[in-house]
C-alpha cells in the first residue's frame, strides 16, 4: 500500500523581470490554498534562462513577497545551484530510448515540414523526422538540443480550476526540446525534475501553462514518477485583452512599492479579483486568509468562479489613492 505523499506546493518565479499584479494574484492564491489546507509551501527561483536573469530581480522577488506577507517554508532554492539532477534525468531518458540529439534549427524545421510562414508559432516536430540511428539516442553535453520521444497518447488533465481537458501532444507539439544547446534543461524538463525532487504534490499556476501540463505528464511517465495535482488559474489581462505585462504600465510590484502604495491595498485588490472580497478594500494577507479559508476546501474549486480579470486604470488609480 502506497503511503500518501505529504502535501507540498511551490512558488516558482523566474528572475527575468519584476513581479506584476498578474503574477501576484496567482502567488497569493497559491499561498492562500497552502495555508488554508496545511500544505508546505516552497519557494524556488527558476533562474536557468541565463541571458535574461538578473540578480536584482531575484532580490526584488524576495522583497516583494515579504512586503505582502506571502511567506514560504524553508530556504529558497535556485535551479542554477545544481544541474546534476537534470543531467541524471537526461541520462535516464536516453538509456530508455526516449531522448535524442537534434541539430535542426527552428528555420530548418519549418522548411522540413513545409511551414515557412509559421513565424514564432511552435511547429510540431513530426515522428517522421525522429532519428533511427541508435547513436543519436544518448545524452550528449555538446551544444546541441535534445528532444523527447512523444508517444501518440491522449493526455487527460483533471484540474482543480479548469476541470477536465484532453491534449494530444504528438499532434500539438510533437517531439519537444527537453535539453537545450545552451547546456541547460528546457522549462518542461526542469520543472518536472524540480517538482519531483522537492516532493511537490500540488502545482498552482496560470492557465496559460495548462497545455504544458500534458507535456510534463509525459515526462513524469517517462521517468517513472507520479505527476502532481493541477490547479491552473485564469489570468489577469491588460485593457487590450492580452496577458498583463510591463507594456501595460505601472503594474509591477516594485514600482508600486517604490511609489508608496500600501501592501494592504495590493492584497485587497488581488483578493477582490479572486472573489474573496466583494469590492476593493485594504486588507492584510493573514486577514484575507481567515475570511477566504472556509471556501478553499474540496478536490475542485470551480465553485469559486474565478475568471480572467482585466486590470483597469481604475484599479491602478485605487491602489495609488492613499500612497505616501
């Protein structure tokens, strides 16, 4: 009889930019769920994208979470501190005939599959281009990409917010990259290895990553690991209907904090967006937890009715109304 794993979740920011209100809404919900349900909550700095990572952003993330009262358990981990677990996973996949080297560039792939006008859209890597040479199915640390052998399986994701979704990764992305020519794992492999070694049982993140869950399930299966439970949260949007980003103005936590906005106003706006408060009103994180915790029970939280929300000029103006 398998012993149930103790519940663990994680906050996993990437220090490639400052946290904004969209990130913080998801982080706050993750924190509320963890504290209401008795999960351990870890903090992991996902810093493998070396050209875009800034140490100042790492410190800003830590300062912002502390400012808002979003605490975590244990010491913050950094992916870049130890690459060996990712290498070990690659050796395992290669030994099972599930990972192979691939030198094709994106442009070469588009030409090979007759999709020259795909632009930035991901072009599915077809099985027909999968090598037959056994020497390609090895982990080679030279500057070359490696891809996962993606089976033609249907992957069903049962999600605590999004319900049930079905994906066919073999048709949607094909054999996707799991190790890059920069000598680091792709996001898909890194997150699976990290979550597995940290004992993560519950993943709470934005629903733009829901399709990634299907790819990650394939990696969990290939490595003989159990996937976590999924909780994909609808996004915060800008006035143009696109995912909130720096182009939408002063919505970064750092700029709000520097301008004297009170943490309680940020928590109050985020709590309102989550449906925990009937209207925008200042509140600290612990008080919000006491009010919202009774509603955070059950395998599905679809009853909360969390929907995509738009960050409006009125929202930003309300945050700054009482700044010092």
